[in-house]
């Protein structure tokens, strides 16, 4: 499949990933969850891209901290969750479940995925088989339930597992290795998980990133997506938080 978008990973802070997304036909470039501005502006400039949009998934400062400076530098438009508008004062466009956002000629659908924060959203490019999920779904993990409930996170897992198996999942942190170690305490005999962790350990040893992941990989190895009930997800999240 030839993607209409090009996605660039920008590692910032200690373990965040900012995603720079370019749609060549229109020349539009979008940033997902800029924690900081400088490295993002530098990456765009190095490629000759002009940032026209920012898309936020939730209000946390390590996802919105670069909004103001990038907007001042580029005049870009900032889109984000309507439910968190008061906590993201830089927003221009407020979106919620089912809304369509556009990057040039490519559409993405907004999915409500509350729990990590009360108004958290994700952006799904169906045509590109790409989902930007912020801190809701991680490789072999899920976000902490800071402002929501296990019921909400369980519902989020059902929404996301319904996406095509080959959908690439662009999450916002490099947590894969620690998530995988916890997953092994839940399913120590999961052959797919054992094989994946061998690969992840080798990648991290070389300093390589382990995301994006895929829906298929998460269905096979993620203890939160694989939880059989709300109660089981809640137990696993509590155990991960204690660890």
C-alpha cells in the first residue's frame, strides 16, 4: 500500500514521540501532540515542509506544550478535543466522536477514547490504515486512568481492536519494554508475547524505537486489549500501577 501521508517520528523529552505528518499532494503538514516546539519546527524546516495544522489528543502539557510557539511561528490551525477546550486554550477547532478532520486530501475520523483524561480523543485515517492514539493505547499497554474508569478504557479497547489488523498505531511514548515485562507477568506462556519481547529487547539494546505498533500485534500481546472483562482490565491496570 502506498500511503498518501508520510509520518516522521520526533523523539523529545525523556520518552515522548511527536508525530510530523505530511500530505504531499496538498503540501500540508500536521503535528500530533507537540510536547515542545523547537525540534518539531527544525524537522519540518529540514524537509522543506510548512506546518499548517496541529492535532491534539488530550490536554496534558507533554502533548500541548509546543502549541503556542508553533502557532506563533507558522500561523497553523490547532484542532483538539471539545471536551477539553478549557484546558487547551490554544485550540481553534473543537472536535468530538465521529467528526472528520482533513489533512489536504486525506480524511481522519475522530474517536472518543476517554479514561486517561476525561476528553481524550484519537484520530483514525482509515484510507491510510493509521491511528494516532495519544496516551490511550500503547505497545502492550494502555494509559493510566487519571480521569476515567476501567469501563471507559475497556470500551476504548473494543473500539480500537475493531480497526483493521494492519492499522499502524502511533502512540506517544516509548514504554514498550516496561509494558512487555508487565505483560509477561500476566501471560507468561503467550508465545506471541515471548517472541515480541525478544525482538523489543534487541531493538532497545540498539537504541531503536519500537513504535508504531499495529492493531494485530496488540490483539496478540497487549494484556489490556486482551482483558476478557472490565474487571480483569481493572485488576491488570491496578497491578501495573503498583509495579
